[in-house]
C-alpha cells in the first residue's frame, strides 16, 4: 500500500513539473466563448420577494407609485380630530376612543389573567 502511495506522489510531482501553470476553468470558459468575462456587470437585485400564488397584481408598484396613488385618494375630514386626511376615519382615528381604550382593555385582560 505504501508503495502505491509513493508511486502516486511521484506521478503528481511529474505532472506538476510538466504543467507548471494549469489553466483555470474561467480561462477555459473565456477561450471557449471567445469573449473575456465582464469585470462589472450592471444591474440591481429585485426590490422584493414574491410568494407563490399571489397573481392578483400583474405588475409590482414601486414605493413612489404607491405614494402617488395614496395622494390621489380623496381626502375626508376626520370627525374625531378634525384633520383632512385619507389615512384614517373617525372609527380608526388614533385619537379616538377605540384607540385609547384598546391599550386599557389589553391591560385589563393582562391583569385578569395574571391573577390566576
Ligand atoms: Zn382623526
């Protein structure tokens, strides 16, 4: 067995002497295609991932387009705080009673459950 290993080693040394600089795979590919590899390939990665099965919107809108769409939505006066906006209504107003009551209700629930 040791003899065989020694044989392989001498063979490898011989090959190293015969072929001092073996051509890399990249060089081979460049020769094969006939065009040198581009140093800097321009292009950006896509902005967001997309899951399977969601084909409702054919084209994904950019943040800019989304902002434009939001600005085109008609504005209404919030009956709770009196601000003209299209982001919330009286029901969903951050200053409304439901928004204020929600954390209190949560706290109440926590207190109830921690009693046990
Ligand atoms: Zn409001």
